[in-house]
C-alpha cells in the first residue's frame, strides 16, 4: 500500500500541535483548551509559511517540510537547548553565536537536500513518532482527570478526619482584604523612615486589632497565599533557593484546593472571588500581568520568550518603554485594582440569607507605582523608569485611601457585623545590600471582629496561623498553632 505524500509530510503540522498539547497536559489546571487551539493555529500557520518558503527553493514537499519542521523545532524548544549549554558554561549559548550558527545550519541543510532523494522513511517515522507521543499525552491527561495524585507543591489538609465544631455558632460574613506587597508599619518606619501612623490610627479607631509584628511565611505571592489559605506550610518545593518555572506553575494548585475555602463551603458559606486566583469551584474573573498564566505557561521555552527575557531588558534600557503593550499592562493592572475594590464594596451592600467569604486581592502598593505622594497620576515614562523605595512610598497615600474606602464601606454596609481581615501577602522587596531580606516578610495584619474579642491573636503571628485563630474563634475548632517561621525563596539560575 502506497502511503500518500500528505501523510508523510503531516509531521510538519503535528509538531506544533504536539508542542501545544503537551504543554496543555502539563498545565491543564491553569490553561483553557480553547486558548490552546488558538495558539496551535498560530504555530501551524507559521509552519505552513516556512514550508511555502522552502518549497520555492527545494521544489519537493517532503524536503521543504523537513527544513520547515527543523526551524519550528528550534523555535519551540529553544530553551531546552539554550539552558544546558548555559548551565555547563558552553560558549554556544550566547545569542550572538547560537542564532547565526542556526542560520548557517539551515542554509547548509537546504543546499544538501537539493541533491538528495526524498526522505520518505524519515517523514513516515516522524509522523508516527509524533502521533504516538500525542497518544501518550492523552493517556496522561485522562490519568490526571481521574483524580490520581500528581507530583507538585501541596499543602496538607488539617480538616481531614475532623468533624466541624459548633453547629450553633454564628456565621458572620468574612472579608479577606489582601493589599499586595504592603510592608508592616514598623518596617516602613525603621527601614524606610516613613510615617504610616495615619493608617494605624484609622484601623484602631475603626475597632481593629493590629498584629504589628506579623510576618508572611513566603515573600512571593502565590506561595504566600497558598500557605495562608491552607493553614499549612507548603510541601514539594524541592529547592527553595533555586526555584524553577514548574515551581511557580505548581504554586497555584494549593490556592485552587484551598482548605480554608473548602471548609467554609462545608459550613454553608458562599464564596465571592474578587482576586486573580482560582478558588475551589470559583474561578478568577480578574486579570493579572506579572504571573505566568494561560498559554504563557506553554510558551515559556520558546525562542521569543527567551529573547524577551534575556534581551528585552537591554532593548528597554535603550528605547522608550512606553509603547502600546506597556501602556496596556499598566491600564490592565489599574483596572484590576479598581474592579476588585468596587466589586467588594458592592458585595457589602447585599444581604443574602447565606453567609459569605469574600476574598479581595488588590495589587496595591505593588508596582507599577501609578500615583505619587500627592495622589497625582505619574507619567508613563516615570512609571516605566522608576520602581524603587521612593516611588513605592509615594504610592502609599493612594493605597491608604483605598484601604479606608473599602473598610469603611464594609463596616457601614454590614453594620459592623462582618469579620474583616486586612492583610498583605508579604512586604516590599528591594534586593540590595542596604536592606535585610528578613524585612520582606513583615506584612500588614489587622483584624476586626464584631464584639471586639481578640483573644487568640498575638503580635508576631504569621500568615499560616491566621485562619487557625479565626476558625478557632468562630467555630470553636481545636486547631493547634504551627511554629511561626519564614522560608526564603529565590529563583534558580
């Protein structure tokens, strides 16, 4: 039986489809299949474009498909070639050598193929190999869907085998208000010489109890929130001081399986998710720009992504960083913050029969530092050029206005009957020799309980114990406190 040429050449399109599907299988919890279809379509069109270009010169479809596929493989899997070369100090990893060398190789292969007979068996082998690889990925995807345990970062569930306590306890609304990267007031005072007593006074006057020396357990957002929302330290971080891309990807999983949220659901709570993170049964509706998400998780090892990562900063330093893409990212971040706060305020005006857990996450005073100390919007050039303690401190007055706005609205609309947790996921991070990294952990932490009973809270509490105290007070659970400690995380090289 003669195998048609189109089937022998189908590896040309199977390669980009396999690449996207393989990435989807590895990140199916964070990437929508519909987004993958669009990405695969783009890569397939690119492969066809290269095929047409080489066909003009080679005049033979299988040869053109082979060269085009080689180009696509170099682009799609560039990181898997570049990283080992760089890790072992091989000079070929340099872009000024590797990219010209690739062009030379393509030219030589193309010239060599012109005088050779068609590689029919090679084409058939590549097609069958990719089909089998995709079948293996489909089996892996089905295995994941069956609920089999997969390796990755996780947090132990403290509620397994434990009966929820106190069926007659009151169930007040609970608002978790996270203001991202907001340092503790004592850090602002002692390290940055900034007086934040105005916010502290507002909180105390509003009936809050301040945990002045509170700390986050991790100073990277998804790790910190995953630990807090699971009342546990995270497991499965192989090398905390050499994080890999997979660690960031897996750090979202504990948030998606939050033990705290699942427990509240079991107690009859409705969940309102005004954050950019997926919660159990409640996907995110807000966007975020600083964490790899959606198809960026799949394209992280492509040539384009590496050029943006390694060469983009060099280009940005020499060009005006105020183009449409930059302006769009600033606009999206500001819109996310405004939407999160407005939706939370609106939610506080509702009075449903069932209690609610409302999680709001605003990227304030996290960069970009859009407003100055006079609450004037900074120019795009200023936002792009400066991200340092001065601009961070200048952003605090605007941030504090938003804190007062949302807390005042919740208290008024709930008539003071809601529990409010005003916190930050970690403090301000500024890697330099003048600032002790221990300061990165000190965060904002103030709680409001109707009735003003704050027994159980203590000054040096860490985020991992926050909900342990909250649930013990509200539902009379017997949750032991964990040792308050911190874990330093750094990116691997």
